[in-house]
């Protein structure tokens, strides 16, 4: 999802939304030092993962922030916690589940503008 995150960053910056892409290549150990540094500078973290968010990087980040009493909003982009009943190529499945760069960027823009995400 790193290349997707870079594309998302490029899209949202066209809407005057500053962004930083960080690659966290491991869930365990979690880079807690990095999280402490970045949460001092930002108020929203958007986690892009190509699997179920409830058991991935986003949930580990949310757990860490809660444990450390750090008040940063965490937003999850991943597959729903259900059986995937369709088959297809990676790009097709990302599009169907809103994990392509354009879909994610639009959701981020809406979220930061305070609009409802449907």
C-alpha cells in the first residue's frame, strides 16, 4: 500500500492538505518512538492496509496511542472484517473495497472537511 499512500498524498496536497507518508514495515515491533515524534506534530493518522484493519497496523497504532494517552485521531482503510466473496486481481479488489488512491483521497478530504463519509 506504500505506492498507494504516495499517490493519495499527491492527490490531497492538490486540495491544500499537507501530508506525510510513513512506511511502517512491521506491526511488531511497532515503532513507538516514531509514533511519539509524529503525534506531537499531527492530529490525524490515516492507516492504509491491504488486509483487515481490526487485526493489523491500525489497531496496533490505536492501542499504543490509547495506552500512552496520546490524543491523535486514527482513521482506518482496509478490508472489512468479513469473508471476501468475490475474486479478482489486486487492483480490482482495491477499487471494489475503496482501497485505491482516488477513493482513499476523497474519503480523507471529506473527513478533514467534516463531511460525512458514506
